[in-house]
């Protein structure tokens, strides 16, 4: 733990030093540009330096160093050509552009290295979660993979403590017909509105899942019996209908929920899929 804290302090110090050096170098560049007076070349070199800094930030230090070396080589070729052909006086006063861009790139890299690494790590973690199927990217709800795993935990709790476990399966009535009449934005809005309506009316220990995106199917796991689940889903239906009526984009359509409720029965159910399929089957009888 102490070693991690020391590493964090060193990283923070490196970032602070990098920021100070970066600001100092930019200030020095501004002063040198004013003193040398060659406006056209200074502006061209400044834009090239900005491009080099962007390469440093987005692609890392190695592409940055290669690009800086290429930039230095281009400047050297221009100076050699002017010296050999004697077509113009060599602007030696602009030779600071051979050094400043590389120093700025190194300062920027030391300043942003940890930030870029953190962004990359977060992106990889998010991708891994989505690929694993633990979370739906659009609604941020847990998906079928997590649902099946959690049913096993709920079922074990039911076995050990005799606590009733019930699932509620929620779908949109005639969704395929509605989708043909709705725009893509309306479809996304309906998905979000339904998710928000379910979250509004569920307790903190009731877990909500999105099982299917193509034919939107939500699921809730509850520590209650059929009667308790019926009361909970009744609240969800009421809240959903109220939210649909209050939405100008969806209020003109005949949108309603269908709900299927099934409780875990250890004598007839052997796998988590049995509970899920029982809940889906029950949605056929919600008229």
C-alpha cells in the first residue's frame, strides 16, 4: 500500500513538473517568435508543432519522436537547399524550431502519460464488460449473462433461508408492430423511458436486467412471492403509463406493458433457465 502511495505521489509530481515545463516552453516559444520576426515561417512551424503535440497525445511518445525527427530533417533540408542554391539568406534565427517542438512533446507526454493510460484502461474495462455481456451499453443494465448467474445466487438463498424468490419479465405489447410505426429516435426513447420507469418503482434490493434488445425484454429479481411481485409490477405499469402519456413523442401511440411473474420452485426447477422461461411463458397470459 505504501509503495502504491509513493508511486502515485511520484506520478503526480511528474505531471506537475511536466505542466510547468510545458508552460515555460510555450512562453519561451512566444517570445522567440516575437523576436525573430519571420511571421510566415513562424506560423507554419507553429502549426507543425501543434500537429506534433497532437501526435504525442493520441499516439504516444514513439510516433511523436519519429515525427519530430522528420520535422527536424525537413528544416535541415530547407536550410541546406538555401545554402547551396544561395536563393535566400538562411534564417538561422529560426533554428530554435529544431529543438522546441521535441521538448514540448516530451513535456506533454510526461504531463498526460497517466491520464492517457487511465483512459485506455477504462475503455478496455468497458469493452470487456460489454463483450462479457455483464452490462448493456445503451441502458447500463445487467444482461442475460448476469441474470442467469444471479438467479443461482437467489435460488441458493431460497434454499438456505426459505426466502421466496420471484422474477418479473416485462415486455412492450405489440412491440414489432409499434417499431414499424416509430422512428429510430422514438424507439430509443421508448427503451429509455421503460428502463427509467422500472428503476423508479423498484426497491434498491430488486435487481433489473435487460434480457433482449431486439425484442426488448426486461427482468427483475425480487425477494418476494407472486403477490408481492404483482404489487410491484402494478406500480411499474402505472408509472410507465403515466410517463408515456406525459411524453409528447409517444403519447399518441397505444403503448402498454405486459408482465409475466414466476416464483422459484426447487421441486420443479433445476436450472436458472427454468425460472426465466417460466416468467417469459407467463407474459402470454397478461391480457
